[in-house]
C-alpha cells in the first residue's frame, strides 16, 4: 500500500500535481506528513485533509466474486495439472528450453488466452509482449487463435479485437528493456493489462555482456537483479502473471564431449538453476503435439524472482 501512487487512490490530478511539487508522490510520502503539514502544502482545510487521509488509509472491500484469479490456465491438461492450475498470477514464471522447442509459440498461445473472456478461462485483458529476438509473428498469433478456438474466433472482428489487445514492443538492448518495464505501471492500468511477457529475458544480456570478463559479470548481474525486482513488483502489485523465456545451459565434459557430434547453441545464463516446478516428459502429450508445440519447454516458477 505504501508504494501505491496517490493518483491511484482517487486524488484529483490538480492535487497530485500540487503534492508532486513537494515530492509527495506515494501514499507512504503522504502518510508520513502531519495534518498541519498537509494543510500548508495542499491549501485545504483540516476537514479536507482528514478526508484525504481516509482515502489514503482506506481499504477496499472485496467479495469472493470480485477476487482476482489465482492462475491463468494453459489449457494443456498435463501442464496445468503439474502447475496445480496454470501459470500463477502475482509471480514470475520462467519458460526454459533449447532453441526451437516452442517457447515463443507457447508465449503467443498464452497471449491469446489472457485476452479471452473469463467464462472461457481467460483474463479478459490486454497483454504486454516484449520481444527481444524479433521472433513474434502476428500471422502466427492469428493462426494459433483460429486453430485453438475456432468457434470463438469465427469472425474477423474478434481476431482484430484480440490482436489489438496484444501490445508488442521490440526492445533490442538492455537499456531499452529496462526502460520499458520500469514504465509499465501506468500502461498496465490504462490498457487493463493482465499478462506481461518477455521473450527472451537473456537475449539482450548475451549480446551486450561478455561472460568471460569479471566486470561484465557484475554489470550483468546488476541489470538482472534490477529487472527481476521491477517485474516482481508489477506481478505482485497488480496480481498478474509475468512470463519470461530463457534458453537452457548445456555443458558436456569428458567422454560425452568427445562423443558429441552436435551441440545446440545454449545460453550461458540460467535463471532457474533447475529449481522450481520443472516439467519433463510432456513431449508425447497429444494435446501439446496437436497445438503446434512439438516439444514443450521446461517451466520453473518463482526462483529467479526470489534472488537477492
């Protein structure tokens, strides 16, 4: 509550601007001041200041019907069962796997699901899709929508509506990614965003930081920690799922290395380090195969976001 911006508790724009000139931006800033100080800063009467304090302190009443969903189901039965309901709202979920295993396809599928009405298992909201590898395809998004939900997406109007709810940003550097996610708070509110996706979280890091240099390692870790903290805040503050993709790291040594004919490109940055809920053996699942995911990537939840 303390970090909530004053404009989100019902204060007028004029009053917010007046307080902002005194560097009073959040509820915490506001509540740390005495009524007398607030009276001088706002020009309001004591009664008016008291009403503002009640707004800043006020708790929103909720019923069971108004509570936010706990999960965004993937509609893949084996995966939803392993995740105890789907991708969790209010936390970060990392999708890992080798190149070409279907991570981007999975993210596009989740984008469609988030835009669906709640009575179809969706979140009925917008999606922020940050693409760092230029892998997103609007044509493929439409194909997946028509294939998965042919009865719902039976008109061009519905397809256009869903496409308009997926807000795509191509950010190709670490600074661009960080600036984008740090400015998402207002966009999440104004566009009713219910899902944030970064595909992939480590692509820009690999390009900009040489892992062999010690100084680069420190800067890289600093960037990732700042990125993780911001994404975790957004997930928890708005109770929305945040999905990140990353490539796995493969190391062969000894006899295995000498016998290997081909080693797939692997990311030198593993965020989950094998922790969290990891799914294996879903390659043969008929639901997965029929929906274009020839090999479902591993899913790890919660580990990266909880790092110091």
